[in-house]
C-alpha cells in the first residue's frame, strides 16, 4: 500500500510540474506570435510616421523592420 501511495504522489507531482511547464510555454508561444503579428501588421503609413519620430523605440522598430527576414528569424529563435 505504501508503495502505491508513493507512486501516485510521484505521478501527481509529475503531472503538476509538466502541466505548469506546458502552460508557461503556451503563454510564451502566444506572446511571440503576438509580437510577430504586431511587427508585420504595421502599415507603410505607420512606418513612415515612425521614421519621422525621434524616439529611441521608434528608431529600433524601424531598424528591425528594415530587414524583415532577419526580424522573423530573430522572433522565432
């Protein structure tokens, strides 16, 4: 009986740990998918407006979008 309880406890722990890891990975996947969609849905008008802005974040976005292939590789890896 004691061995059965240990096995059940270990299996419960196993499912809790891997279930938690799965949920974290699912949220990370959603975050990076959302990031990809956000970058690639910027219109040309919005991009030209960003080029005119002088903020650091606008410059970074324009730089990232200048090479979209490299941006996609960066997001996916």
